[in-house]
C-alpha cells in the first residue's frame, strides 16, 4: 500500500457494468412494453361484499370468526 495523497484510502475502484447483448436489450424492451400495456389495461379491483375485515385471511393463513381463529 502506498501513501498517495492524491487518492483517498477509502475510495473504492469503480466497477463498470458489462454491456448487454442485443437479445438482452430486446428482452428488456419487450418486458417494459408488456408492463406498460398491463398497467394501461388494469381494472380497479371491485370492493368485496360482506368479506372479512382486516388483512386477507387466505394470505396470512388463518380465519377469525367471533374470536375463534382456524387454520386452513
């Protein structure tokens, strides 16, 4: 290690990213186009009628009804 005053000791060497192949660039562009089309065609979710209050029980793994929790 040298004591070079022009370069601080904490500076890390800059890493360059590899260039993407044309196929990878094309795939990223196609994915972005699909994502934008899906966002444009997205419908707002309908409000649930007489559903459980609070977090979605199928996602969090149990139902609670009148103070009793049951697993699936």
